[in-house]
C-alpha cells in the first residue's frame, strides 16, 4: 500500500506551525493516486486546523506522534451549523461549529494508529465553575464524518475534546474498535462517540472517559435526509461519564431501532444505561445485557441523578414519540439512586422487561439525594424531591420485573420502597428479592394510581433526611 508521509508535503511537526495545508496536500495526493495511507510519523507534534479526508484514504497516526488541534479558532476552516449547543435545534444565530478532522460523502476511509489526536479542548474554556466549565459556543468537533460509507476507526487515542469527540452523521457500515477517548470530566458537551442517523455500526472494546455522554445515539435535525439510526452493536467497552455512559437519545427527530449494548463496564457515572426520548422520533427494539454499572450523584449542572437504568419519555420542546420493546437483562448495579422508568403520558412507553437486574443502593458522595431528574423537559419540574425506590415505575404499559433484586447497603431516610409503581398498566412482578429500605414503615412493593387532582410530583423526602459527610 502506498504511504504518503506528511513531512514529504511540508509538515514541520514543531507543535507551533500550522501544518494543515501540508497534511491536506498529503491526503489529496493519496486520494488522487487511488488510495493508501497518509502517515503522521512518530517523534513529532503536528499542530493543525481543519483537515478533510477523501475516499480510500487511511489517516495513520503512528505511536509517538501527536496530531494536535490548533488553539486558534481561525485555523478551523471547516464549519457547520448544528444543534449541539442549542437544545437540539439548529439556530442560525449561533456561531457555526468548528471541525478538526472531517469528511463528507466519502467511501472506505479510516483513522488508525496508536498515536494521539488532541482535540484542543483546554483552549476553549471561558470559566471554571468548580464542577463544570463554561465554554464558548464556537468550538471544534474532534472527528466529524458526514454521509460516509465503510468507515473504520481503530486503536487511536483521542484526548481533550472541546465538543462531541467522534461524531458520525449519516454514516453506514462503521467499525470502531479499540479506541481510547479521554476528555476532561468537567467539560460540557464533550461526548465520547455520537452516532447520528447511522446504520450498521459496531463499537467494540473501547475505553471512554468523557464529561458528557460517553456513547450517544441520535437522529438530529440538521441531517434530515439520512434517515434513522439502526442496527447498532456496542460491546466490550469500559465507560465513565459525568452525564450518561450510554444513552439512546435525546436529540432524535426520527426513529432509532435495533440496538444492542452488551458486556460493558460503567464506572463512576451520573447515569448508566439510559433511554431519553424527548422529540418526535420513535424508539424500538433496544437490548441492554450483561453489564456492570456504578452511578453516583454529582453537581446539578449535569443531567442525571445517579440512575443505573434510566428510561424517560417526555417532550423536550413540543412533540414526543413512543418507546416500544426494551429489555434490561443481567445487569449488576451499585448506585446512589434506583432504576427510573417514566413517561409524561399513558401510551408513550410499552413493553419493558427487567430480567436479572440487581440494584445495590448506597450513599458515598456528599451531593443531595432523594430527587428524580426529568431533564430535558418542557412540562413539570426538571428535578423533584421524592423517596428513592429501588425501581421507580411511572406511567408505563406492559412492564415485567423478573428475578430482580434490591439490596440496601445504606438506609437513609430518603430511601424507600424496593419497587414503586404509579399509574402502571400490565405490571408483572416475578421472583423479586428484597425489602424496602425501612421495612417497619414501608412496603417492599408499593402500587398506586393517582387520584384526580393529586400532585404528579409530590415531595416525599423529609426535610431532616440525613446526608453523608464524605466528599465523593
């Protein structure tokens, strides 16, 4: 295979010179020759603005090489209007997002190697607020591929993303294997991998630590012609996030279906396995299996409240779709909150099975508990106080809890029932093990229907509920 060394096209690799033109020249020459490998060689740091891949080109960053995003927004010539910083809706008044590595309508492209791609996030911070950064609206995606077929990412290490680190929109036949993503855990909107309107995707054996969602599936507004996200397999990954480790949604104006998440380990995240349907797409046939999950409370600036399993359907703006056929099987969780499955109205969630799910509830952080988080939402409270159940089921149709277990490693006043079901139709509970956190005062399983005029989000946490003193 032909090798095109970026140094042969004028790249300096001193960490100061903008080598984008030289790298692009190597990419263009490789494409013109019919394909091959563009080599970013070891032993140097190549600072760059936007570069655009071409069909049949493999960008190979050698072990010991760094491809580093520029600190100057003016060096990013590839730009696009997106909804990533405006609540999922494209707003022409926003600054266009920047792109470091991009490609559009290409076939047979790859990003490989054991070297580093540096997303330059540290240069796009306006203020450190303690537990989260305030950042300018205009900052770069690290990798943003649009409408591409036969895409491979393998072994590469991506650091310090300033926005979604790896974004694929409208791509098909994708393999992402063995990559490492390490982003500052205080960085908002710095997702790990985002699959947007993609089909036939395999993500395997990746290590991702990201401030925002580690892996997120979407169907965004800005790429209306590319259809649904479907036929996605995520397996063998280790994940950490200050938001959700794996989330289906929430930017979804079209369908997401046929998704399998298996054999993943989630550590120290705000949410674990999540489905968050807030726009008009319909979600169906989603399976989470054989995962270990640890979730904890954290600062309110981040969506989530330590839910190991989170399923919520409710309008983010005005219209919301429906969720059908979801399975959680063989999940072991240690968490500061319980399973939360809720919809804003009857008929929005149907056909959920929790099978072999073990929830061990404990408290180890200093952040307040006894709350449920509904974000994003346009109706009712975003966060409301409520006793923490091992499994909280609200306005769901046809749900089965089979061979599940709820264990209380701590029993503060804010912890409540093992299972709480409110306005649930077709509830089946088989082989449940566990009691309430306070068996002398509360039933293990509490089922009720809301009477007319009853507050949908009642405050049920005593004001004197004790809080842990250790800092998490």
